[in-house]
C-alpha cells in the first residue's frame, strides 16, 4: 500500500496523499 500511495502522489499529484504516504512510510 505504501508503494501505491507513493505512486499516487506522483501520478495524481495529490498533496495529501503524498504527505500521508510519506508520513506513513517514515512512521513505519
């Protein structure tokens, strides 16, 4: 799921998705 969130950030360019995805990866 982390990979999908990261890809979604680049493909959809959604700031929230990007921030949440990165935060989740770092928090993991």
